[in-house]
C-alpha cells in the first residue's frame, strides 16, 4: 500500500517532457538562476558522464572544460529549476560511467559520434 502511495506522490512531481539522452551525449542544460529578485536562464553545456537513481531522485552529471580546467555539475533530472535539456550530439560509449574522462585532456577527451540512420 505504501509503495503505491509513494509512486503516486512521485508521479505528481515528475516532468513529462524529459528528452531521452544517454551517457556520452553532449547536452545543453538550461537552468533557472535567481539573482536578487530577477530570474534568468543559464546554459551549462557538456558531456553526460553519469546517470544515477530512479523516479524523482534521478540525477545526471555533466562535464565540460572551462579555461583548461574540468568542471562537473550534477543535476536532478526532474528539478523545477531545469527549464530544458537539449541533446546536441550522441556518442558511442561502452561504459555506464565515463569517469575515465577526468584524467584525459585535449583531443583524448573526444568521443566517437553515433550516426543515426534515417535522420
């Protein structure tokens, strides 16, 4: 009984328009930022290196290089602060977590692009 009740409560707070993206995809995450009494949208672009959790607790980690330094940010997938997620390109990966990219720099960070037939 409590499992069904929890599922109903979680269903109410889950987003319906979450795009399908996988590990290794390059994404733009549009996040709402509150500065004083003004709200603006900030874009965080990078590669999805991990996904974890399920339901309302699902999270994903995006990594990008800024001024030669690696920056990672963890986002809750169903957060109201995330306005939208745009998938820019998909990559071929053979792992569930791409933590090995942390030790790489330059051209070694590149991932092979996944070609979709029929688009």
